[in-house]
C-alpha cells in the first residue's frame, strides 16, 4: 500500500467513523430523551444539508466549476418526492411509509439527475464565470416553472397542468402553483437521512478516488493539459455535475418529505449561496469539512436565536475573508510565517485531514 | 397601440439594463472578473438618492449627483479591499468573493434601511405623444442611455485613460510593461461603472418605485445577461444587448406569460451562449497555452 493510498484510507475511515459515531450517539440521546425538541426537528434537515454540501463540493471542489443553481436541483427533488409519495399513497394505496420514502427519494434523485443531464449538456460547454451565471439562470428558470405547475391526483391517476389550474372534479392537489407542494405526509426519518449521507459518502469518496475522479480533478487543475492527455473534459465534468444533481435531488426529496408543505421560495438563489458557504468554509475539495460546516452552520442559528439577524452578514464577511486569506500570496506567506511552527506540530495530522487537496 | 406601448416600455427597461450592463461589461473586459456586487451598488445608489430626496429635501439633480459620488467611492473601496488582493487568484476565488460582497451590501442595507420596501419619491409625469401615453421617466431613461453610450465611446476612444483601459483589457502584462498603472486603470473602471450604477439605480426606481435591499440583484443579473447577449467588453454591445433584452422581457410578459418573464430572459441567455458564446458584437478570444 502506497503512502497516498494509506492516507486516503485513513481519511475515509475518519469520515465514515465520525458520521456513524455521531448517528449512534444521537440515536442514544433520542432514546434517552436527552435532546431538545428543536434540535430533534433539525436532524433531518441537517442530513439534507450535509448531502447538499458534499454534492456541491463535488462540483466546486473537485471539478472546479462554480454552480450557483444547486438549490434548483434540490427543489426538483423535493417536488418529485412530494408528488411520488402522494401518488403512491392516494392512487397506489401503498401503506408502508418506509417503502414510500425510499421510492420517493430514489425518484427525486432520478428526476433531478435528468434535469442535471438536460442542464449539463449546454452548460458544461461553457467555462468559468459563464458557467456560474448559466447555472444561476437555470436555478431561477426551475423556480419560475414550478411556480406555475399544478399536479393533482384522482382515483384514476395523476393530472398535470401548466400555467393555469385546470383540474378535473374531486381532485386532490399535490402541487398547487405558487402555494407549492401541499398536504405532504411527513414521512422522512433521521435513519433515512443517515443512510442517505452514507450513500452520498460512498458515491463521492469512491468517485473521487477512482480513475474518473482523478480525471475530474485533472480538468480542474489544468483544463488544457488534461485535454491534451486525452481526458474528455466535457464527459468528466458532466459526470461530476450529474452525480451532484442526483444527490441534491435525493436530499431535496428527504427535505421535502420532512415537512407538510414545500414552497418555491424555499429554493431561491439564497439557498444555493447558503450551501456554497458550507462548502467554502469546510474547504473546497474536503468532504469531511463540508459535513462539519453544514452541521454547525445549520444548528448554530437555531441555538443562537439573537444571532440570526446577523447570520447572512457574518456569512458574507466570512466568504470574503476566507477567499482572501486562502488566495492572496502575501497573506498566505505571512500566515505561514506566523503559524508555521504551530503547523509543524500538527504536520502528521494535517496531512491526513488535508490529504485530498492537491 | 398596445404593441407600441409595450415597445416603449421595453425600450425604457432595456435602457436601464443597458446602463447597468455597461458597468458589468467594462469591468469584465478590463479586470476579467464578474463583479457580482454591481447589482447591489445600484441598490445603494437608489437608497442614497432616496435619502437625499425624502429626508434631506435635496433637488433631484443634486440627489443623483450625491448617489453617484457615494457609489463611486463605494466601487473603488470594494475593488481595493476585496478584489485587488485577489488579482492573481483563480476566477473561482474572485467570483465567490464577489458573491460575498454582494451579500455584504444587501445585508448592510437591510441593517441600515430595514426590510420594509420604500416607495421612491421620484416618478415621471405622463404625457401624450402622438396618441401614446408616455412617461417623462421613459424618455429621460432612453435619452440618458444614448448620452452615456456616446460619452463612454468617446472616452475610451480619445482620452489617455480610455486608451489605457483598452490596453489593459487586451493584455494586462504588456500594458504594465509599457508603463500603464494597471491598478489605477482598474480603479477608474470601477469608479465609472459604479457611477453609472447610481444613475441606473435612480432611473430603475423612477420607473419601478419599490426600493428594498434586494432591488438591485435581479436587474443586476439580467443586465449581466444583457452584457453577455451583446458581447461582453463591447460598449455598443452592452447597449444593444440591454435594449433587446428589455424589449424581449416586456413582450414575453405581455404575450406569453407574466409569471414566466424571468424564465424567458434567462432562456435567451442560454440560447445566446450556445449559439454565439461571444455575444452579438463580441470578438472571439483565442486561448493561448
């Protein structure tokens, strides 16, 4: 086993170990009722945000493209999940909630993945800033479209309408235009969220450490060099983008099925930025960092209520400072001089934690 | 008649987009960065003008000049504090910083002026022009757009600073070797772009008089779309793209669907980028290894 391989193995073990450990701890705390109500309500959303952050990190950190429409895929997943779950319950009369949840999440992932393919084909021909702005545009288009989407069920099956609400008699609305997805049976569970995180980690960590993952990172580090080595840039960027879209769709389905309504305004550009903050703060290309920052930044505003007003302000400052401190050569050199001795102490551990960065 | 009304509304909205797009386009052409915070500078300009008109009782022209001064200082400050340290960094890092700056401005505005929408005190008077009802704001907007474009074209073609800008946008390294102060050139670009943003903010709020901290973000994104549409880095391109986009948006809302207006605008962006990524009047760029 080479050194790089061993480092990767240790990093992956730490990541999985922490997630599984945290889950077991929380399960025990729930059983012992030593966990506050508000925190319990946050558990499933935290799982969804972790999956969002890890999947966005795949696009930004590993394939090096800034996607600003990640919340769009989440909304596709959330709506699909709500519709599929409602359809299974109302039309197919499927009583088993767990089975319904699993089917809904998988469906959410598939439809979001389909959206990812449709969006990825045009978008990934572009580069840099253009790509960012077009993903943003797609996020807004998706939000605009679900705003005028109407879906309902009757005994005979699903009914769709677009732009104007034309539904047959006796219909049960599942998606009601600007009101969003309504009357959802909240069937998401913490265990399901935990399983989804594990699936995400397995997919992302395996992809990143595979031949395809190295190709993805090569296109990030130097597009032209990678291309001249025979790496198909579009293919690998597409792979990262669609995988992230599928995962975001699954996270969206989980998130949507945790509440009774989903409205289009939940998945605005701001939400995409929120996830971006998780990723940047956790470290680009660092999966464990994304998990930790997504968890803390979701819990923190709940714990510090009075701090909530300043949350976005602080986020903004943090984004700017992190970027300047990690990218300005002068400041980096200064930081190395100041913290060099401290860093040397932690060198062996640092290598493990930062092992995934180039 | 409805058609002509829509056309004039479209031209007016498009002129506002065009003025904003000029700021985006110049900064993108010269600093090679997408200044995401540009839309929020518009909002700050509109708020300053609002305060001048509403609280301090300034005449409109003075209020607009005040807004321009504040925005110019703001633009130079943003560039110096946030973007200059990242001159050598990847475009991803700069873009994330710009998004952070956009959020910072929005949230500062939220703290200073509150979340409640304010109604802008300045509005046009309606007049009849050959059987059409036209607002004076519309005419002023369209006229301002034409004047600004002519002035900017002359500025970049004739003045020394304008030439320096063109040099920096062509090849920053070579410009530096020729003794051009790149940092100062970029600062001046930001100053001009931000002053234009202030004008655009006032014009925007005169036509659509609802002012809140997020007022600038959507027009900002659409103006960027306009800049890309017309060919980024090109002054006539920004104008053409802005006007076309405004007309498309108003016609889309009038004849297709009100709710899908934004979606139509963004669909235009995507189609343009796919068919002609350099925009209508843009020059193709070669990538050198």
